[in-house]
C-alpha cells in the first residue's frame, strides 16, 4: 500500500470525508533534512461533517490524530485544509503553481 493510500485510509476511517484529496509533495522537498530519513511531505484537503462548528486548530488536531500511526516514520510534514460542508462554494481542488 502506498503512503498516499495509507493516509487516505486513515483519514476516511476517522473523518468519514465527503471529499478527500491527498497530494504527495515529497519530491519537491528532496534534500530537506526531514526528508532524508525517507519520511514524506503531503498536502491534504478534507471536507467532513465532523468539522462543523470546530475552530481550525481543533480540525487540524483531528487530522494529526488520525495520521498518528504514520508520524514521523512515513510523514514528516503535512499541510492541511479542513472544511465542513457549505464552507466553500465547491469541493476544494489543488492548484499547482
């Protein structure tokens, strides 16, 4: 199972997302001290009813808790966007610049 698949599996189990995107940015961080041990850099966007009414910090804590089995051996860094339904006009999508 790939790291992205592991991340998706853990987040789906914990957060029951309506929308989930996981992007592996590890290649962009080659040579970074944290990446030298093999752990990756990821971005996740999660749309879940479980986030409704929660502040950003609480949402991020929920994501980190779900990913705990992979930190720090497989995940070095993760960027998080966590929304409840209705907080955006449409499901989030990554835009590479």
